């Protein structure tokens, strides 16, 4: 069995991949170049990439195309993943129309909402379905990831439904922490929290 890549390295791999995608026309790159662009030191880049079995060549660097493939394979992007977006308010609607999902190897396979006024709307080429269809859709369409874009008060219930029908990966945009059993991975995206962190750094710079 292949040894898992450390979590801290996994969190940096998408950034490396983005930087490499931007340089896809270049045949080679170096750990020093990636380090400067990623804001880390070159030794860390080399160690991160070594977990993929990619060591580069001293004085020559890394083959960009090969490294892109190795990172995509490590992140599971060489196969397609299907996701469902639950909640199609302002944020959910924007996510439904976001073209970057497909470009990154993720296909939106369903949109769901509890509001009857939203059901039946067309977003991103899909029709919004009632939340009651969620469990059946997950099983029939092979949905791998649930994207939670509902108000905080409804987030836990939605997460429970996703877990109950076999979804093991959740991307949570709701401004709350959801509880899931062991074996379910949750990534939380909270814009207000990120702004508060930026506010802290501004406060620190201001010396107030």
C-alpha cells in the first residue's frame, strides 16, 4: 500500500500545481523557482515533491509536464469526481456557475435546495432539484463530494444527510462547524474568518 502524503504537504500541492499550470509552456522548472513563487524555502519544496517519488535532477530541475502529472495523480485528479451543491442562494448559485470545477477535474452532478421557489431554476446547465431528491441522486449518480452552501442553522442537517447516504467528503461554506464521524473529511471555507485574520494583521501593522 502506498504511503500517504503528509497533510501539510497535501495542502501545498494544489499551489504547486497552479504554479506549474501557469508555466505549462516551460519545459523545466527548479525547486528554487517554485519556492520563490510559493513563498516557501526550496528544501521544503524538494521534500514535498519527494513524497510523490519526484526528485528532479541536480542542475537540471524538474520536467514541468511530468511534475504536473505526478501532482495531479497524487491529488486524485487523474480521475473525475462528482459533486453536489446543496443550497443555491447567492453563494451556491455562484458555485454552480463556476467553470473551474470541471477544469480541475470535478463535475457538478446535482443542485439541491429546500426552497420551492428555487427548485426548477436552471443554473450552470443543471436544474435545481428539491432537497428530498438528494439521497437518491447520490446513489444513482455516484456523487463523491457534497458542497454545503446553506445557512448555518441548516448545515448540520445537510451534512448528516450526506454522510447518511455514503458521501465521505464535504466542502462546507456554511459559517459554522459541522460534526461528522471518523472517516469523513470536511474542509471549511469561511470568508468571514479569513477577513478577520486579515483584520488582525492590519491591526498589528497599525500598532493600535
